[in-house]
C-alpha cells in the first residue's frame, strides 16, 4: 500500500488515503481507491497517469466523485 501512496504522492500530490481491493483469498485484485488532499490532484492523476504502465500493466485512472454527506429519509 505504501508503494501506491508514494507513487501517486510523488507523481501528482499529497494523498490522504489509499484503499486496496482484495479478493476472497486475500490476494490483491490490482485495484485501489486513492483519496487526494486536493480535488484538482484527482483530475491531474487521471489526465497524466491514465494508461501509464506499472509492472508491465497499463493503469486505468478514473475519477469517482463522492458527495460530502448524504441525508437519508423516508419522508420528503
């Protein structure tokens, strides 16, 4: 996980959080969710790093937007 954080921090900007995805066997699925300190860093990562090869595999970098909070209610 530190490799992923270091790579994106050095390439784009400060990383707040890295979450790796693992399968049922505990083996990495090769995907990660990265939360950047600045919103613009995500766009920069998608623009500059999408398609870049790491360990002979091209990265697919996309932006997933999340709301800051969600209010759930059964009445409107």
